C-alpha cells in the first residue's frame, strides 16, 4: 500500500517563498538529518503526542510487511520534544519525497528552550491516510517493529535511534521508551 503525498504537499505552501522556514522533526527527522539546514535547535510543540501508529511501506517495511514509524496525535496539554531545523524552502522538495508515504505538511508553533517561539512545519500522518495503522497493544506494536525491514533498514533501528536521540535531548516519552524496552528484549531477526 502506498499513498504518495508528494503532489498534495507541493500545494501546501504556508510560507512566503524566498524566506527560510522552520521544520520540526519528531521522528527520524531528529536523528537522521540528511538534508541541508542553516541551524538546528531543540524545540517542542504543544498539544501533540508521538505514537508509532503510521505504517511504513517504503522505508522501514514493505507493502507486504509494513513497519511502524512515528506520527503525532492530538492530545491537549501534551508536550512533544524534538528538533527544529531552519531550512531553505527548496529543501521541502526532498523532504516531501522522504515523507511521501502519507505525511502532509502542517503548520505548528515551535517553542524553543530560551522561551521564544516561531511558526513552522511538521510532517503529520493522520488517520485518514491509507498507510495509517493506528493503535494496537504495545506488545504487538513492539513485535511488528522488531521484525520489519525495509529499504532504509531495520524498523527496530528507527525506534532505537529515536529513543537514544530523545534521551540525548533529555526528553521523556513513555510511549517510545516502553516500546524500546520491549523491542530490546526481542531477539533480532
Ligand atoms: C518526523 O521525523 O518529524 C516525521 C516522521 C519521520 O520521518 O520519522
């Protein structure tokens, strides 16, 4: 199953062209910044929680055996820690391609550690995209992550790199740490 959001995202131009813009990463964009940026700063967004509810058919799984990767769900009062990148608008092209399996550009307010804030973008996979898998018992999610592989590598590496990156940021995320503990206890296949 693939849902290519590239062309939809091209129309989601929320910022004046020519200016640089902030993108907030909460999943692989935290620890795998393989795109040019002017600066990066730890930041958080409010009202969102990270969940491994998005299917990955193109990076960490296959159409036959999808993996699970991070998306965000709305949760009043929640705080989601991540990394903000100030990029040129041209960099959205490669990011749209990378996030094409169901993620759409959305506008959010980013809060920096010095108390300042800025408007920016996230790539969000909502329940109405065809790759969305949704909630499941934590053990089932962990088993799926522990066994899935795709062109970008093992699904477990995505989760464990994210858990490590969040730890380095000093960020607490119970969903991610509970999954990481379970996946570490499952033998690598
Ligand atoms: C993100 O990292 O912000 C989006 C989801 C992903 O690419 O893992």
